[in-house]
């Protein structure tokens, strides 16, 4: 299986309603894979959260959410590559 992350972007983000300095968001990730010689695209919405630290501006928070989602995609790819194809 050859899933490749080709695009990642922040879809939305919000301050957590109860937890101070917690920011939650949804990240849009686009992956491709080749199935029977045809490229297939998969669009995923990945929920993520980060803890805002002193000195972080909005851009830092956005980047942290996307990095967290990219790590989730990486774990997914790793687990799928360990699974035998059917």
C-alpha cells in the first residue's frame, strides 16, 4: 500500500469551551494511493487539539494542529502498511 499525504490544511479551530489554553480543530488531509494502476484520492477530516503555550501566536497554533494531524496520518499509514492486503 502506498498512501501519500499530498495536502494538509486547517479546516477550523476553536478555543476549548472549558479547558484553558486548549485549542481544538479539524484538519483536512488529502492522501493518494495507486489501486490497480489508478490514482485514488482520499480526503480525511482529522480532529486534533493542542495546548497553547506562552509566546504562541495564531500561526503557531495552526501549524501545531497540522503537525499533530500529520503525525496521526503517519501512524495510520504505518499501521496499514503492517496489515496484509486482501
